[in-house]
């Protein structure tokens, strides 16, 4: 089994290559994640395990603001279901991803069986958000956002508080980069949702490594 750790920081993800020595089924991967709840674990379309430590407290605070704002809109709007960063989804390409925030239209979510919902539901969210932390490699997050769009997401936001930039992803549209926006609009996918970036993008002075 070949294990490769990314450079620059011990807090960066550990990528474990299992294939062809071990073939982990969906059920086995789910159970593996359950017995390692202290870690954030994803699986790539090629079967690699991406193992991440819990986020720092400051990143957790920023993500909490994101979830609260999205949650208030979800409850008021009523057309879909919201998810936090602990939720895993099995994408059509076989990858299992856990975006920092996600939303799925209610009609699509209700089309999945109760048994499937209890594990890593076989669905790509309609809307995903990734929030960059100081230890995150921007390129890796950008590749992940492209993966969401290729697998059916209608809107994706990559929020980079470090550089104070937001990357917006949509199907069949070139990626758009906004410089230090005050707000983000979810229209038309999330009709009427406005994300206030004040608490999410303030207070970071580190530069990208």
C-alpha cells in the first residue's frame, strides 16, 4: 500500500492509495469512516482515500456562519434540504465527497431511499460550497469544484478568505473569480439566497503558500 503525504504542512491531507492491493466496497468505506469519526475522510474517483484532520477553530467559526446563513434561507424557502460538512455524498463518478455546505432540491432528495440517505447518498448536490482554510491547497480545491460541476452540481462557490476571493462555478460556463465581494447571490439556483461574507472573509492576513 503506497502512502503519499502532501508537502508544506503536517495538517495537509494524507492521500492513501489502496488499489490494486485493497478494493474497498461502498459499505466497507462507510464503516471505515464510522470508526474514524475524529477524521474527515473522502474517497476519490480512483479509490484513493483522502484523510484530513479536523479544521482549526477559526475555520470552524467561519463555516458555522456559512451554515447558519444557508440554514435560515433553507428553512424559509422550503424547496430543498441543506447539509453541513459532516455529510458525505457518492458522486456519479464514484468519488465520495463532503463539501463544507451543500443543498439539494427536495424532489431529488426524496427520490433517494431512506436506506441510501443513512449512508453516503448516491447523489451530487445541486449547490456546494468549499471554504478554504490556511492549510488547504487552492489547486486541489479548484479541481474538486470542477468535479462537482462535472457530476451534476448547478452552482458551486469556492470561498478563499486568505486571498479574499470567491470562485464561482456553473455548468458550461467559464469559472468566475470575484475580488473581495461583500455578498454572494445564489440566484437562480437558490432563489433569494444572499450570503454575507463579512464574518467569513474578515480577519485573515496569511498569504497563500
